[in-house]
C-alpha cells in the first residue's frame, strides 16, 4: 500500500476538507504571511512605478499611456496570484477558465466599444455642418 | 473504508494515487470538491460578472473622455496626491484583509477582529477621501451634469465607491458573526466570499487609478 491515510475517528468532523487534502497545519503560517508580504511589496513597487511613469522623461513620452496600461495589467496579475490565490492547482482549473472567459468579455467590451465609436466619430458629419443642414 | 477498496472504485488511469482517495482533482476524477472550493467558485463567477459590468463603465468613460463640452478636463481636475493616498489605503486594507483570512485560518479571535477592524478603517479612510474629492469637484462646478466626460467619470468611480461602502457593511457583519458565533464552517465560507470581494475591489481600483487618474493627467498631446 503506497498511500496510507489516517482515518482517526472524528478527526475530520466539522473540518472543511475531504480526506486526502493536505491538513491545515501543512501550510505553515509563516510561509503564508511571507506570500502576502511579497505580494504587497510587488504591488507597492508597481504602484510607485505607475506614479513615476506619469512624470518621468525616462520613458518615451508618447508611450507613457501604454506603459501605464502594462503596469496596471501586471499589478492585477500580482493581486490575482498573491491575494486571490488564483493558481494552476487542479482545484483551481474552473476558476482559471472562468477568469479567462471574463477577460475575453472585458477585452471585447472595452476595445470593441473604442473601435466602433472611433469609426463612428470619424464618419460623422462635423457638428457645424450638421447644424447647417438642420436649418 | 480502506484505501484499496476506494482504489477499485475508481479508474486509475485518470490520475495519480492521491486523487483515488476521494479528493476532486479538477480534471473530472475524484469525489465532489470540498464545499470551500464550490462556494469560492460560485462567488468568483459573481465577481467576474461584476468586473464585466465595470468594463462597460470603463468603455463608456474611454469613449466620452474627450467630450468635456468646454468644461474642465481630467488634466485640470485630478489631484494625484489624493489618488496616491487613496491607493495606499486600499492596498493596505487588501493586505490586512489577507492577514485576517490567515487569522481566521488559525481560529484566532483577537487577531481576526484586529485585522478586520484595520481593514475597515482603511476602507473608511478611502471612502472619506473619495467623498472629499467628489464634493470638491461639485463645488468647482464640475458635477456629473457638467459634461459627458464628468457623467462617465462619476458613474465609474462612484460605482466603485458604492461597492466599497457595501463591502464595509459586509465587513461589519462578518466581525459581528465571528464574535457572536465563532469560527463556524458556514461563517468561514461567508468570510471567504468577503475576502474575494474585497481583493477584487482593489483590482478594479488598480484599473481606475492607472487608466482614469494617471492616464487622465498625462498632457493631452500624449494621449491617443
């Protein structure tokens, strides 16, 4: 028998896990605190970088808006991993798939709206001409 | 039941021996997932639908950004120092909320209450700063009815503020429940949902401070 599980009477009663899941004690508290501290440090670093990118001339200025977008996406990733604990673990597969679908819809809504409205704006009759035509 | 009996009840091709013991593997094998996973998944679906609602507000804001109707622009209005303090409050409260979930994992009443109280106070500080900013805008004649740009701005950022207010009420009830009823399993599940909600609000704030405040204060000639 390669795998022995201790089925002590009452050992799982009232505890929210199924046999075979690692016991709560196995995640040491210190390691979990370190995970949150690392996440906080990375998030603070990216936030500071974002505020720096507005002012600095180290970045090619016309690219500043794109730099801010990239930093924001990176920070969202840090939050997802360190705070929301979205992982590649098997019990997270459904969460990751739902997240991917959500991200797809968000991109469609935001970039789709900008694209369509930009084109509408371009092909619209200029406002002064429109007023002339309505007379 | 012995492990060998369980092993026969299961197709061993589907996973390593650990999954034979009954834990859901996430790949279609194993027994039902623990309730914590199912509750978290359901709430995650709700949060994603909330994020999609926010994405519609973001799209409206981006489309209407230049429609200032001769009124104040983002560059004139936004004060980045205020935004930086708000960001700090919300990020710190996200961290203390994480600490609270560790305290709940340890069944430590004192630290659960302390970390949740700090989380709530930081959230309250964020809300007060936001209210102060909004009332300042309105006093300067830059209320939501001034231009399409400001309508979209107040809708987007105000909607996030409403979520934070709802989160604060929820946080208060969680503190009361832990205090009165202890670390019961159903209450811990509610707290799991609350912590997901609170962290998700911080993610939305990341998008708001980067794409609304920081991009908005860039000189207009740098914007696409």
